[in-house]
């Protein structure tokens, strides 16, 4: 009888150790997956490229809207030579503000 009780106690101790080791292994697997995701450079680079592309598209949209709303949007481009190689200059327009005196844009 004592031998059976000793074996039963030993089995319960081994079962508890097995349960503890399984929990620890699951924790290690979870940490490994987390580190693997952090070190996955391809995914990180693709994410950064998508973010930059989206920001660039938004910025280009804002620039296009600003150009369309600009009072000099139809100004022809004139090539001028000076000390620097080539300089592009838009023709000047006069804009009359209802609150201020006329302003000349270059």
C-alpha cells in the first residue's frame, strides 16, 4: 500500500511539474513570436513605405489645391538669364484686396 501511495504522490508531483513547464514553454513561444515580429524588417520597411507614400500623396494634394487657389496660377513662366545659369520667373500680377491697397506679386 505504501508503495502505491508513493507512486501516486510521485505522479502528482510530475503532473504539476509538467503543467508548470508547459506554461513556461507557452510563455517562451509568445515572447519568441513578439521578438520575431519586432525584428521582421521587411514588414517594418513596407509599413514605413506605405506611411511615407500616404503622407506624400496628402502633401501633393494640398500643394495642388493651393496652386489651384493661387491668384498667380495662370501666370506664364518666363526664362531669364542672369549671373546664375537659368532662373524661372512668373509674370507679375496685381491683386486688389478689398481691405488693403493694391499689392504687386512677383
